[in-house]
C-alpha cells in the first residue's frame, strides 16, 4: 500500500512540477507542500502540513529528498520535531547569562548547552553560541521566543538586532539509521567513533535527546548558528547599501557626493565593522572551527549543513558587496579631498591678495613718497647741469 501510494504521489508530483515550471520562484515552495501532503496521505494522517522555513536555499530545493523518510515511518523512528534557530544580537556575553540558565547548563566546546528546557508542555535542548544565536532542538518558535525573553538580558546582548533572524529545520531520531542530512531533514542515528576521547565531555547531565548524538547535534547547531548570524549580517548590509544608494545619483545630478566628510567617514566606519564581523571575529564565517580538524566525522556533519545553507557562497557574496561599497566610498572620499584641496587653494590665493592690499595700504604712501622724491631730485639735478653747461 505504501509503495503504491508513493508511486501515485510521485506521478502527481511530476505533473505538478511540469505545471509550475512557469513559476520558478515558487517551485521550492510547491515541492515542499506536495512532499508534505504526500507524506501525510501515505501515513493517513489528517493533520495539516506545518509551514516550512522562509529561506530559499538548496535545502528547500532538495526537500523532496526527505520524502522517503517522511512517508515511511518505522517502529524505531521518532516523530518529526523542529530545530529552530534564533539570532537576537551581534554577540552574546555568555558569562553574563550563566546565572539565568538552569543549573544543568554547561559549556560544550564553543557553546553553552542547556540539556533540558520545558515550555508549554514542550521539552527540548538548547545550544547558545557567542555569535548572538541559539539553536533549539525539539522546540518551536514560540518556545524559543519564551527562552529569549526569560534568559537573555540587555547586558548580555551586544549589538541587539532590530528584528530577530530565524532559521528552522526538522529532525528525527532513529538508532537504525546513520546520522546524516537528507534533503531538509536531519536524521540522528548511528555515528562512527570519535578520534579523541576528550571530545565528548565526561559526566554529562541527563538530557532530552540521546547522549550518543550530542556532538552531531552540536555540529549541526553550529552550522545553523553561522547561517542565521550571516542572515542577520546580510539584512544589516542591505539596509546600509540602501542608505548609500542615492550617492551615485546625487553625483550624476549635481556633481557633488551628497555627503559631508564626517558623514562619509561614519559610513566608512560602518563598512569596516561589517567586514570585521564577517572575517575577523572569532566566530567568523570562513574558518572551520578547531574542533573539527581532529574530528572528521563531526566536520562532515558541519560541512554538509553549511554547504546546504550556502554559507561560504553567501559569505563571498557579502564580501563582494562590501568591496563594491568600499570602492564607491573611496571614490567619494577622493572627490571630497579634491574639493577640499581646491577650496584651500582659493583660500590661499585670497589670503595672498588680502596681504598685498594690506601692504599697499600700510606702506603705499611711503613708497609713493620715495618714488616721487627720487623723481624730483633727478629732475632738479638734470636742470642744474643744463644751466651750468
């Protein structure tokens, strides 16, 4: 029955795909809705499909790859649960949050791990990262917002975002499957042994999810954390570029940059701050975290989700936009410098002219007297010589 239902759903899916080829912008959304409806029809579940994340990435475009897992439940497989990521600031002062976290919370490599968090009869775990994001496993948006309002304090949030950025996926646990990312679904199951014994901390407190997949969840969480923090930076950069987009038009219309020197220097400072946050901070978007150099298995989990979320490609794109904006501001700064130099030349010429006028006013009569006296003496001498002759 399941095979027949899946075959029929596949034919319907192909027909739907052909009908929607004229609307490529909505293709990923249509795929997801079809996949979810087919999965529920195969399981004979009447509940409606949950809305999927808003971002358009290869994860969304390959959502159909998770259909075999979604549409074929097994006795060993858990129900599908959410993984929700929330970015609220540019950075967190983690130590400032310690007193507001449960006693079981502890440091886990580059994150603070909350093994159990309950809200509205929902129970899950949370990873808090210093780049201003936290990742909730088994908890949805409502629970994540409740955690943020209860735990995050203004003194711990450095550079609070105007609007939080989110990213959400889903996961299942199945001890008979290999841990992997399939389509837009994370499967937590068996993992190869780690290289170093101290990678997994000792004396871990009880947690909502299995201890065996803790570091796999950590690796996936770090990838989600970077992607969401990058989304926040992308939004800030777009707002910045919108604010300076009028400058080339002003240059075309008036021949002037349209900004004073001080305002232009402030804009340049914002741009340098973007590049610093993108490339120079400890939690940047280009380097592989140190933990994964010694643990290729965890690195594979981290890279699989990072690549699916296009973190490196998006980082290059942001760097290119920053480079363009820096070049534009460099041109405007040179124009301001030339304008200032021209103004200084005019001021110097004016000062020289004023100095000449002052000299003429002050010493003019004396010079005139000297000139006229000299002429009179010459004339008298020539007249006397002529008479004697």
